[in-house]
């Protein structure tokens, strides 16, 4: 039986596609050390010092023997050979074993760089937890050495003339290894200039400069600065952004003061600045604030925000409206009121409300316009909107339609992070809903595309949120929490993101935080779609407030396959046995039709699926859910 060992991008061991589980972290570490150079003997003393440095020699060798025996057992049960001993050394038997690092080294020695790059899924033992300082230092050294070898090969390939796609693939691979690899940034800049996209090339320069500052605290090299000066030499090209990167432009016109009291001027101007700042956080919106002498900027905008401020009787009133410039149609209007004595609170509320509402209304208007045009004529942002519209249908067929639109957006702009994020979501839909039998494959694709999205644009709250949600499903809770927090910090006013963050905090076991975010999302989007409801309801359930959670879930009982399962658990905990059993029965029907597609399944598989696709961090939350499902009559694992 063939055993495949992957060391790049993390440790994975499988026999004929079936994962093999080693009993301890140190047995995994030992296998990784032997697998790095299969067939090459490693002295027992070296292995013991690497993994048991604090134990006396005899104890260290005894621990090594036990770990080797554990590895051999796992391999033998899979019908494969394990490590073999010869004298005072140990080697991994190469017969029937394939190791990705060894294959990569072979590809490099043969000059087959494309194969080597394809094998490099990520850094050596990426994400492997700390074991011992000696082993961790060894990992760092091997990781750096492997990266240097691969970068040297890429550097040589970039120095030769090649086709644009090949150059971009080489540059992307190099930058995934070392974000401060300037030859890669310069290669990307040159390709974009050759395509006539000087603005894009200058954006690459800025990304290069930021990467060098972040990674090495240095400025770009003279060669990079020289290339930048060549690019900016064409002022006309610099002044005009390419059509393929167009995003809607919103002009925030000066707020009108309808009060004679000059004391209200600071409030109006402060509110205007707050609104502009809040709107500027939306990555898919270009915000301009024309003043006197710049009215032509407002005329060229796609949308206008017009607002007025009035004060009377100790009260402040702010009226705002959004209009489409081309048609003069009013897309949104709202009025906000508050006490003059509490003007700062009103200012915050208005800024948040206006920003959240306008982003939704402008996206709706852009989507309507995009729906009237053929996809091949659309810019990446419009393709993203149409792709998201397909994804919301929640069917495998719709996911494929969306995937084609996102790939078309990337064909226009390889750096458009939202398109990478959209591809991630299309696989995420399969992963968490429709493709239970292809879980590993779709999970990997969802994660890889989300990680790429954040690499292309780390300042986009949407991409940060998506990566955070996927990390939750991978049970990497600490990393997930970091990305969710970053998404909120980047834009606390994006309703859809807030709804996803609400569910994320329920999974993390932080229901009070999740409820606050969910209620803000619903306030910013009063006509929110039904999928907001289970996001908020999950927080009520993990807070052991099943009645309130049930009230929300009952408003969209068939919105998701697992909604009826959560309703069954809530009713069971409330003592409604009949209702709980009915919801459980309907959940199993949906599971049979939507998840296993009518195939036979084990009695406890529906509950196992619910627990798998709802990554609850706290054991108590999982136990509460399982107890409710059991009371509802569902077989539990």
C-alpha cells in the first residue's frame, strides 16, 4: 500500500488516500524528521537529542524506541513499511512511500520548476505546534533552507525571458515564500506595464514597499525605485485608472445647515467628516468630498449623498438622501433625531447608519445595472456582485455559475481580492452544505482561496471575515478570532460582515459579543435577508436562551438544512417534546435530500454532521446541543 507524506503546508500522512493518525505530537515530529530525507539514516543519538533533549541518554533512547514502535504499528496496520533500524541509526524505508519534499527536491535537480512550485503548498511543516526548542529550531532552519533553494531556482527562471502567465506564476510562488522578494515584485510590475496597466504596476510597487517595511524595515532597492521612476514617467497613463478596475464613486456633498445658530456649524462639519470616514472603509466604494472649485468631481460621480442639519427646541435633526447621478433617482432617504445635549452620540449613530445603508443601496443599484449587461462587458466589481447573487441561491448549480463569474473577474484583474474570496465562498458552500462526501477537497479549496484573498488585499474586511469563518471550521480558533477581530476593526459598519461575525462569536463561545454584532447588523440593514436570523439565534442558544433563539429561527425554519435541528434542540430544552420530535423528523428529511442525496446513512450521521458543520469551541455548548437533539429523538454519537 502506498503511503503519502506531506510536509509542505503542514503535516499530512495518508495510505491510499485514507488519513493515518499518529498517537502523539512527538511521533509526528519524529516521522517528519525521518521523512524529510527518506532512506537516509539518522543517528539515534541525534533523534533523541532533537526530541527529548532534557532526558538522560538512556531515557531519551527509550522514548525514541517507543515512538518508533508507534509509527511502525500505524504503518503496518495500513499495510505499509515504517522506519527501519540499522545499527545505531534509523531511516524511513523508501519502498511504497512518497514524500512531497523529496519529490520537490528531485524536480529542482531535474530543472522542472513548475512541478516543484506545484508541490510547494506552503512552508515546511506550516502550522505545526511547538514540540521542543531543539526540534522547533531544526524546523526553522530546514524551512529557511528549502525556501532559499526554491527562490534561487525562481530567481534564475525570472532572469530569462518567459511568457507573461509563466512570469506571474513564478512571481506569485516566490512571494508566497518570501513577501520581501523584490525580484518577484519587479516581475509583476513589468508584466502589468507590458499590458498597459501602469496604475496596477504602481499599486504593486506600493505593496512591495509595504512588504519590505513590514518584513525587513527597509526601503525598496535602487533597482525597484528605478523601475518605479520609469513607470511614473508617463503622466497621462498615471492619471487614468483602467476601466477594468472601476468601482462606483460616491460624492459626499457639503452638508447644508438649516439653522441660523453658528454654533451648529461644528456639529455639521464634524458629522460630515465622520460620515466620509465611515464610508471610506468600504473597499468597493470610491468616496470623494468635493468643495468649492471642485464641483466637476461631483458631476463625474455615480452617486451623490446630500444631507441637511436642523436644530430646534434643544433637538437636532439630520436628513440624508442618496441619489443616482445618471437618472437623478432617489435610492434611499432617512431622518435621524437626537438631543442637542447629546450631539456626539447622535453624530456616531448617524455616521454608522448612513455608511451601512449607503453601501447596501449602492451595491443594489450596481447589481441592477450589471444584470442588464452581458457578463463579458462587466468590470470585476460588477462580476463580484453578480457572483454573490448566484451564491445566495445555495445550490450546487448556482455555485458553479458564481465560480465562473469570479474566475472571469480574475482574468481581468488577478489582484482583485473579492474574486478570490468569492471562489472561496463557492467552495465553502459545497464544503458546509452540499458536498459532505467531498469535505476534504472543498475544505482545502475554500481555505486556499480565502488565504489568497487576504494576501492580495489584507485591508479588506470581507476577505478577513471569510478567512476567519473558514479557520473556525478548521478548528483553528485562535487564528480565527484574530481574523474576525481584524474584519471588525477594518469596517465596523458593513452589515453582512457583522452578521457573519455574530455567528463566529457564537462558535467561539462569546454570545454577548455575538448578539451585539448581530443586532447592529440588523439595525444597519432593516430589510436583512433571512440568513441573518440563524447567525443571531446561535448566540441565544449558546447563551442558554432557547426561547429567544427559537423565536428567530421560526421566522425562517427551512433557510438552512440544520435550522430544524437547532429548533428541535431548543424546543426539547423548553419541554416541548412533540414539537421537538417534529422538527427533528423534518431535519432528517432535509438531511436525506440535501446532504446525502438519498443514499443510506448511519442513524447518528445527521447529528454528527450538525456537530461537524457547527464548530462550537466550548465543550459545554456541544453537550447542550447534543442533549437537546437526543431529547428530540435523534440518535447521537
